[in-house]
C-alpha cells in the first residue's frame, strides 16, 4: 500500500522532507475524551490492550483528531512478560504489578522465549489498524527494551529505584544475562511479527534507562538493544532511552535509524555527540503544553530551530500527561506542521 503521508519514514531514513514530521508518545490515550469514552466501555486498560477492534479504534483517533503524521499502535510494553509466562495486572492507581516476580533460577526456568503468536491481540490490532488507516499515515509498532522489561519482571512493580532489579545485576549477573537474553529474543520475535502484520516502523522504549549508571547500562542494557537493532532490519527502528544521556555516543553507533531524546537532552549537544548519520526524535518537555499559547508557539519553534531542517522527527521528550488540554496538544502539532526552516 502506498502511503499518502510518508514524512516520518523519509525523515527516519534521512531523506528530504517538505517539513518536520510530528507524532507524540501516548497520543492514543487519556488526553483524548474519545479515548476515555472507549475505555469506559472496557473493564480496564489491560482489557483494552487485549481487544483488537478497540485498540485499533483508539490508535486511529489521534490521526483523525490531532492530525499527527504517524499512528502508534495502542498496546503495552508488558505484554512480553505475559507472553513469556509471567502474567501481570494493571490497576488504575497502583500501576502494573506481578504476583510472582522473577528472583531465582527456578523462576527463569519456568519462562519461555515468546513468539509473536503469543501476543495475538496486538498483531491483530496492527492488521486492523493498517486497514483502517488506508495508507493515510505510517503505523508505528513498539516494544519495551530488555532492561526496562527485566526491571518490571524482577522488581514486581514500578519503583523509584528498582533496587531489587538492580541487586540482581550485582549479585547474580549470570542469571540477569540469562533473563535479558530471553527477553531480547522474545522482543525480536514480537517486533518481527508486528512488521509482518503491517507496522511501517518500530520503536524500542527503554523507559527506565536512567535508573542505571553508565557502566551497568553498557553491560546490561546496550548490548541487548544492539542485538534487537541488528535483527530487526525490515523497517526503520527508533531507540528511545529515557535518562540515558551518558550513552548518547553509543546510541549513535547502534544500527538503528532514529535516536529519541528526552527533554533533558540538548538537541545541539546531542547532535554533536550522536553524529550526523542518525535522525533525532523529540524532545519538548510535556509540561510545556500547560503553558500559555504564545509560550507553546515560541518554545516549539525554538526546538525546531535547534534540531534543524534535516533528520528530525518532532515529538515530546516523554509521553503526554492525561490532564493536558487537547487544544494545547493540537497547537503544538500545528506549530510543527506550519513551521518552515
């Protein structure tokens, strides 16, 4: 299928674009009343993720309502642990949690390397969404990076420190590497399944990269992301490692198309560190969208000037916050779309 708007893909590949493309992390979510209406008909977040027709509906919503240049499939990074044999629960205020976190050799023995077929609802949601979009914009698939998935599986829930997960890196590095390897292979299978189902691009989210220091990250995170990038070659790959300013040079050496920046990373400095051969994605502070309209306009234009006209995909430095006004989000998108260098 020929895409009517392929700006995101061209920018990722370093090709000429008429303007900077834009999409937003968590664009299919609670900021939209239309999303909340669909969600209210479901039992909860997890039920929505596991319902292909509804996941398709909320994936397409921001394309229709906000005018973004790409859709990203509505799913959750924790589908991989479940596919590996470790079920999780999602509670509104508590967040994700695992009844039986991975702590021992026996716990790892009970897990398996997942195949894409073990996440049938997301694969089907991608097929449905590809049809529903009808070539209007690309569809982005995604998965969590191995360290971030590992951190939840071992910690058992979200955490400010992930000290239980980090403890395994120090006490049982052999077991940590074994589990990280299984997560990596599962993620490669999953992403390839997403691509086969119609995803035009994929993003790897290392949401808890900043919990690790440089040395631990280079041993327990970066090699596994590199393996994913080496294996997933069918479409452009974006790596977004939040808080990993200390490995920007190494991220620039990965065989990926795009490196995502959080809002703490200066675009000009990051370009110098990462180099000219990668597309950069980002990186407005989501809190900017609480500001008065003129501040949003000025700061967004400043961001675009900092990145320059080539090899940039405009985005936030993290996901949209649920209490943001839709009009502010739309303003950010419109400013990007109207800007010319």
